[in-house]
């Protein structure tokens, strides 16, 4: 037999040997397929559970002075590093999101109502107001001080000083009111804006002549214990949270309402409006940052770039505190928009939503909605739901069991703090 030549017996044995392993391989393939089927079923089941989202669970309860009083969003303010709770009438406490440990607390002055004329029927109580910077390091509190407004500021709980600002004088009598009824009129709003660097914009919008059409806005820019700039001009003025952009409107005799958007420059004690553009005449404008603003109907205006219009049927919602992201909604559709470019991602909620929010990094949408009930006699279930980019449900919190007034969220959406009547601040996490 030549080298490498195979006999018939050897060939038959080899054929038998070749057939037997193929049967074992078939059994192995069947086993692998079975494992894959089981794994796939488990994956699909887990995927379904993940798609339904996790649930928030209660982790802590903290004192809240009055959840229905309009300061720091009803006594509660979420920031990048923690949340601020108004524990007592003039005591504010900052807690870390993750540990809930108290980081600092401050005590503000109590309102002095003698000579204060800005607490009016049917309008917010402007005898005091508070706001924090987006990062949570700076807190500013305004309180009534007779006929003046006192603004106190703190950085990480350390006192930066205070200033006293005379408030504009308002007419004492509303047109058509009886002579013996003293009603102060003309006040539209009082606002406090704190930038990431700790600079405070204090604005008072008022009507000095009730018999005429037109408003004025006074602005004071505050750093610690000094006013570095001020401004008084016709129209309604609103500043962005980063202090770079202003939106304002005024009433003109011929043109009607004129709405404008501008960048601001502070120089030699003055607030100058630069690169001004005129926006759509019937669209309210909310300044964001860097010369950008959201319109009330799904529009984004930019001082030096092309605008974005999402079309009819869209409503504008909240913006991130740095002014980089915004939320718009249309029925069950919620979009989180990058305001500089107009790019967005969206989530479809189970039912028509009635408010929304977002996390600071633009990665999470927060939606409040009611779940429709087939039985009209049953109360609708209310939920706060968190969706993660590009639209996956992360977690839900059923809130109709609580008599709540507002909420705030941690930057990643893992924590929700609710202001609840008679229970204070309730903290949940998933």
C-alpha cells in the first residue's frame, strides 16, 4: 500500500466515525437552540419590565414651612448639587441629593410690612421672594423693608451682604374704585434671578399711570452688598438665568405690541441692550441664554442666527437653568430641544400631559400626566414619569395620593422632591 493510501476497511471505519460525531453535534445544536430560546424569552420579559419603567420609592421626609406659599417654587428648589427647603418662615436649608445631609442653613430678615404696598388682592404676595443659582451655591432672598426691598445673598451659607432698594411708588386708587376703598394698583410682577456666578437681577414691573396703556420696568443688578448697575425703561423686561439675554415688550401707539430680544452688556453702571431683534408680534418670548429665547408656540428665536419654528400646535414649556435646553409639547408628544441648534429627541406619553420638565444635562424628560379612567366616577390617576434619551421610560411616581403643590428633581432625575400639604417635603428615588 502506498503512503497515504486508505484501505476499504479503513474507509468504512472512517465513514462510521464521521457519521457518529454529526449526531452529537446535532444534539449540541438542539441544546444551544433551547438555551437561546429560554434566554430570548427572559430577555423579552425583562425588556417588557424595563419598558414599563421602575417605580420611585419614598426615602425621606423634611420640614417645609408652607408648601402653598410662593417662594423658591412653593418652598422648594432643586439645583445641580442639592435641594433647598424653606424649613421656617425665614430659614432655608440646603441638602445633598445623594446623602440628604444638611450642607448649610441661613436665616433671612423677616418682612417689615410698615409702608409696604405690594401685597395686593388677587396677585402674588411680593412681601418676600427667594431664588438660588443653578448650581445651588448662591441663595438670594428679598424681603419687604418698609417702603424698600432688602436683598440678602449667601454663598454656600456664608453671608455676602445686603442692599436696600427703594420701590417705585404706585398709585393708591384704581380707576372707578370707591373713594373709601384704598386699593394699590399698577404692580405687574417682582422677579429675582440669580446667575451661576452669583449675580442677582432684581426687577419690578409696574404701571405708573393706570389711566394710560404702558408699563415700566426697574432693574437692579446686585453683587453681594452693592448695586453694580440699574436700569429704568418702558416695557416689560425679563432676564435669562445666565444674565446674558433679555426679552422685553412695550406698547406703541401705532404698532401695538412690540416684542424684542437682545444681548445685554453691563458697563459703567448701565444695562445696555445690544444686537436687538424684533420677534413675532403676538408671540411671548422667554429668554434662555446666549442671545436665544423660546417663543410660546414652539418657536426658538436667536439674536444672530436663523430661527426655528416647529409649526402649529406646539406649546413651549420650561427651560434648563443654564438656558441650553427647552421642552415643547403637543398632546402626547414631548420634545426636549437643544436651543442653540433646534435638534431634539421626543417621548410619547401614555396620556395627554399637563406639564413637563427636564434634567439639566438634556438627557431626561419629566412628564406629569393623568391616566384616563373608564369609570367616570373614579378619580383619574396622576403620575410623574421620567423618560431617558431617546425616549425610554425610566421610572414613574403615582402622585394623586398626595395633596402636592410642586416638585423638583435631581440633575439625573433619580430623585424627586414633592411639596406636600401637612407632610412637608417628601423625597423619592428610583
